[in-house]
C-alpha cells in the first residue's frame, strides 16, 4: 500500500520511488535557506530601524524621536479628520501606531458653552423687516484663545456620547490617561478618566503626509539645536578653534565640525584679515536657540580671548600660581594685563613675558601684532595707577573723591555707571606725551584697568595753577579789606547808612550777608535799608569780588594770539571718558618716546617707580 503524502512532506521530484542519495549542502546553500525562512521586515520594523539610525546619526535621544513621530502623526490626523483635539502613540516594541480623539471627563468645563439665546451669529436674511440685527460678538484672537488637548465632557454627558456619536465605532475608556492608561468598563467611568475614539492611521493622504514630514523635520531640527545649545552653553568664555567657511554681509562664518559659528563684524579686529579655509581662534560670547542663523557667537575682540591665550602660553597661570587680575584691550592696537603671584618667589610679570619675551611675542603673533603691556597688580590704588600708566614715569598721584555734581556716565546696557574716584597724575614735561599715548590709548586703557578716572597734568601746568590760586587768594583778601567808599557805582546814601551801622569794608558786608555771624547780620539789619537795596548792594559786592584782576584782563588777548612754546606749559587733562588730545606733535612725540622706551612686555621694559 502506497503511503499518502501529508501537507508537511515535500513531493518527490526525481520521478523514482527509490531513495536518492542526499546531496551535501554547501555553506552558500545553507545561508540562502536561512534567508528564505526569515520573515520579511514589516513597516513597524522599518520605522524603528529608521528612528534608531537617525538617533545615532544626529545624536538625538530615541525617545525624543518617537515623540516627534507621534506629534507628526497627530498633525496628519488633524488634517484628515478635521478635529483639533488629536493624540497619537507609537509602541517601539510592537510597532503599533495608534491615533485617537480624547474626551476627558471633568467636573466643570473650563470653556463655558454659549447660552441658548447666544447660539451664534444671526443671518441677516433671518432678521424681520424693520428690525436691526444684534452686533456680533467680538472675535477672539487665535493667540489668546484657550486651547485644550482634549474635549471636555461632563459625567452626565457620557451615556449620550457612547450611545450616539460613538455608536458603532472603536473606542475605549481608560483611567490615569497621562500614566498607565488602564482600561475600565463604561459603568466604572469617573471624573478624570478619558474616552478615546480611535482613528485609522492608514491612507492619510499626500497633504497629511507632507504635514507630518514638516512637523517631524521641525522637531528634529529643534532637537539638534537643543543639543548644540547644551554642548556649547557651558563653554561660554572658553577658547575654540574653527575653519573660516564663508563671509556673509561682513560676518565671518566658522565651521566647528558639528555646527557653524559666526563672528559678527563688531567682534572682528580691524587689523586682522582672514581667507576661506584658514584656521581661526576665538572665545564663545553667546549661545542662543534662535531658529535662524548660527547658534554660537565667537569674538576676536573680547578681553577673554587674550586671557585664554595667556593661559595657553604661561603654565604658571594654568596651574594657578599666577593670577590674571584684569585685562583691557583696544583690539588690534594695544592691550594691558594686570597679573599677580600667589608665591613670593615667582615674578608674575617675568613669567608672562618669558625668556627674551618668547611667551608674550607668541601671543602678539596670534593677535596680529597687538602690543601687550604686562603690569603687576597692587592693592594700593596709587601704586597700581603708576604701574598701569607705564612706560611713563609718574611723579606723584593724588586721589580725589568722585564728583557728585557731575552727571553719571551711561554704560552699554543703558544704565548709569557708579561714580569712580578721580586720580590726578603729575608727570614731567618729557613724559607727558608718553603717559597720554597715541590718541590717548595709554591713559584710556589705564583708566579702564584701574577703574578710576585719570587726569594727566604736567609739572609746569601744576605750578601755574598753584601760582594762580595763590594770586586769587591774595587778591580776595585785599578786596575784602577795601572800604565801601572806594568802590565806584555805589549810592552814597546807602554807603552812609551801612557805615552808620558799622559795616565799613567789603568783608564786613559779605560776612553780614552770609548770615554766619549773628552780630554782623544784626548790624546789617540795623542799617535801615530795605530788602531790595540790601540785595542789590550785596550782588554788586559779590560781582566785584569775583571779577578777575586787571592784569589778567589786559594779558588775555596777547596770550590767545601768541601762546607759549611747548604744550607742557598748558595743563593737559586726559580722562577715561573724554580720551586725550590728539595733536600731531603730541602723537609724534609719544610714538618716538614709546619707541625708545620699548614695550612693557619686552625684557628691556620700563616699569613705573613706586610711590
């Protein structure tokens, strides 16, 4: 009897009843057999593999990509079903993708329903003749409209919804919708539960798919920008290196590898020129999340750049032995750095300058020839100011309190700056132009480094001021002793009344008018003059006391026509706010003197003397 073939037995294709010898399977045949038995990949597997590949390539968390996919599917479902309240869920384990419209059971609705009489706008055709339609309610702006991710439902409205709108459709009721989402029977529904009306995600259409693609791309871009922000924001003020990629409207775009950075025009030094493909260093000054433009902003003009370069060149600063106490720059031209040492055996200035100026010269080459002055910091304001004004030699420094009557300066943020002390620095005439510097660079940088207003004056100018002050004091004492009868322009009757009351000289009248001496004030009141007469004569006496001496009035015109030779004979003041005079002769003298003295950072630098 012939044995019947079962469904699991393969038919004998050799055409013979006898058993044919089994052929040995090659490795290639075995591999093909295993591939034929493997199930074909499903769409869910393709989605999971694509998300994993994107997560690895873009360095974005897999969970964040899943959330972006869910948001994209929900957006596509809103386009198809015309329902704003839509949610979606993707299960990476099973590959199941579901979308639903949520109905949240609440005790009281957040969005009040219109009253029966306010059902909606009235059609003008339905208004009877002779009557006017009511004014329509003002439209609510879309930005101010309250939007909820679900449809609110009262408990008494649940049976009507299940038996009416949801009849014959796929739905379920879950408790803890934001957590485990455990299904419950309809009779166990309570406040806080959610009714989910499931929607099909197949065949959403081309427009919906395009919307989902845009949403997914936007979410991925947001994730990338968040990663860049989280990576570079902790590095604010640090030194980074990139390659010049292109130029856009004066801004330099730098390639950092994963992203691009921008060096705005205001953060570029005028003394530097870069070409495409050249390596450039800079410090990070800002990192933002704006969707347009580069997120990382670099700077070549910030003081932090010089500090970071010094840290790279000076090991003593890197290990903390030498500390940078301050740094100010005029990018591309000059800079001043104040340093101090934590150990007495270590010279901070020498450590930063290096053997024969090797360290500071390396920094100058990086900054394209910017001159750098290394200054030793001091807690004494006078000593620090003398060092900051080097290579000029300061004779003496006097500290004056801030001028309260002067209007405060306005800072970059628009807020008034706190008042700072005023330092009056006296120098010799041959050091005047060197202390001011070319176009006031030296005094301006020194004032910013010290944190005070600096005024530079020559010895001759100070001597002239002292002589004038003594002359004014002598003249004032002489005028106060002048009798009232010798003054021209005074009424004789008024003078007689004052003499009768004991007010004889100019000093007696001014002392009585000030009110400091009660006895003198009483004599003035006993003169019998009216208030108007007293005020008039006192005003005349004050003008007489404040008038310049006749010699100064006569010599004023000749002095203006023929000034004395040498700028050192005139007092020259240079403050941090006003800068310094920029005459060509002074600039030439400054350049010549600075060239002879050498740079502060060089081995033959000239240091300011101690006070």
